[in-house]
């Protein structure tokens, strides 16, 4: 993965740059293993989300509660990746997994569109 200038700015401006880089690298490995390749813009949005997740975890904040039914069309694979990433970040509510899974489901669509 080659980070765009915008993605690099997000990384560098994070108060948790080192931890964020670790989570980004971990996420990249998970996606590569499954042959899921986010676009540059998808990576930028994902990195921003990961940065915000780290902030919430460190500051013991959480996102508003979500209805799991809203995510019924998200694949098990995307949910599994999201759960692994959430676990890597730390103590966050299950709602984070659902919201994060959208990024992975979207990236999975890239493969289907090129077929």
C-alpha cells in the first residue's frame, strides 16, 4: 500500500501517530491476506476513521449506538475484519465494528466491479 499525501497528513497529525501506523499496517495485512484492495480514497477515509477510533478509545468516548439490523447486508468477512481491527485498537463498543465494516465491504466491491 502506497499512502497518498492526504493519508500521510492524517497519520502525521494524529496525537497517536505510532499506534495509528500500527493499526493501519495491521489492517493492510488483513486486507492483503483476503485480497481486498481499497482504492486510494478508500484508504484515506479508512485511515481517518481509524484515527478517530484511536482517539475515542484513548479518551473513553464512543460513537452513538447503531442498530445491527442496518448492517444485515454486510458480509461476514467484512464484519470479521472489522472486529479484528477493533480488537487491535482496544476497548471499543460493538457499534464500532458495524460502522467500520462498511469500509471493508465497500473495498470488497472493488473486486466485484472489475470482474
